[in-house]
C-alpha cells in the first residue's frame, strides 16, 4: 500500500530571520524630469507671439511689422523679432500701447463669393475684413477660402488659437459641397478616395460622396483633413471635372447651419472650451438657479395676478370667488355687440343712467294695493296664465 505523501510546506523563516531581512522599498513612478532652462536664456515669450496673442496680427504679420519698424518696446524701436518680452515691458504698435491678452473667442462667418481672405489685397479687391460688422474686435481668419469659394470661415481674436486649429495635427475634418460640370460616377471618383498625385505633389485620400446629378452638373460632398492651396479644384481637374461652385459647410465640430452670406455668429465660450478639451471655468461651474420643490409654497387665500408691464410687482390678493366674477364680467364685455358711427352715438344718448342701465329690463313687480293684471293672474292651484284670458274665465 503506497504511503500518502503530503506536499512540501513552504519555507517560513522565523521572526528573528524576518527582522534580519530588509524590506524592499516600494517602487514609485518616476516623476517627469524638468529640463532646466539653459543658462542665459531670457524670460518671457517672443515678441511676435505676444502680438499674436493680443490680436494685433498673426505671427508672420507681426514679424513683418517689426522689420518695418512699427513696434517699440519700452520706448525703443526694434527691428528684429528675436526678442523675448514679459508682462513688465511696455509694447506699442504704431504708437498705440497694446493691452492685456483677452479671452480667446471664436466666430462663425459665412464668407460670400468674390471676397479675398487677407488683410489687404495688392490688386485692390474687396477683402473679408472690409465686410465684417463694425462691432467686431480685430480678428484673424483660421485658414482661408479661395476668391471664388464661399461658406464657413472661422474667425478668432487669439493668435495661439488660430495656429492651433490650422495645424494638421488637429485632424479636424473639413466638409465641402462641390458642384462640378459633368456627370461622374463612383468609378470616376475612386482615384480621389485612394489619394492622387498632381505635379509631383501627393494629396491625401478624400471622402467623396456623389449626391445627385442635376442636368449637366453634379453635386458632391467632399471631406479632407489637410488644407493645401486650391486642393479640391486641382484634384477635380486631374480627373477631368471642373468645379463651378464650392461651399464649405463644416470645419471640425463647427457647422455652417442656417447662416446666410455675410452673417457672423459667435461660438459660446463653454462650447469652445469643450471642443478644445479644456476644463470648465468658474462661470460654467457656478451655482445655478433651481426651482423650489413643489409643495413648499405657503397656502394663500387667492392667486396673485401680475401684469406684463409690472412684472415682479404683485397686486393685492383677491378674495375667494373674486377672480371668477372679474372673468365673467370681462367675458360679457367682450361678447357684447358694438356699434360704430352715428348709430352708436344715438344708442349711448338714449341709454338711461344707473347701475343696471345696460341690462335688459325684467318683468315689472306689482305694487302693493294695485289690481292684479289679467296677464299675471293665475288660477287657484294652477299655473300662471299668459296672454289674453280664455273664454269663461
């Protein structure tokens, strides 16, 4: 008979041996090492970046203004953008002191056809900024639309936001409604979906949907994530299609909606922060007004009626039944027939004065001692008679 063998027990050291063995320190995640600034690196930010943040101009335009001698720091004109400034420095542009950076704001603008998306045009053509409402602050365009293109154009007062949304790393999809001359098929549009190369330049794959054929034209919905110069027009021309109308309908999460050419609509700050992945502010998380729970109001004898002109000021409380009485009087007044002209004047003149003058007269009450009228006489135990008395009565 085989002997039963128990499994070997795990080795347990004595308490003395446990005390002798040092405990291992628990490994903690290594903190990110902060690279110290190189010795001699000035504090602050580049002057062009500061000018862009306060909405003076884009970085490139700010650098051009510096080279033209239009920017001064602490009373000294600078000619190079290689300068760092802090909040203590006084910066003037064309003699005007710049203010503190404002909160980043964003507007949706329906760019009409025929406007140039630039500050100024060397050919003297009208620009987008010449046609903006005068109450708007100084803004910059995020990206651009061609002269013959229309639709959604984003505007901002913050150069940092402009640069961030223009970077390809943002990955926002831009959609366009495109009308082309011709009747293409899905097979005809397949090269655009796979990516096409034009004059040695590679275009990323596009999202192309054939919506409908309208006579000699066709409507397409095109989506892309890069913004090369005249990309859609060049790509359509490569497959023998001519674009005769192009409308941008969305830029990332922002849509053209029901805007009409020339309309401007500001994006709410909370919506903008949500789309940029920023946390809520104190204004977003502040206390909100809530309704009082039902059943907590004190019982009152009657309802308080408030007029539209004096909202917030309450009238004296009405007694029970007074509201219905006023409502009945108002209804009688509303349904009462009205007369106009001379007939109304005669009626008002002939109306007797008194409390019950406007009410129809009722049956006269017999005075004491007067003989009863035959019309109002009644048989003993019978009903009162009306009209002429019958024969034999």
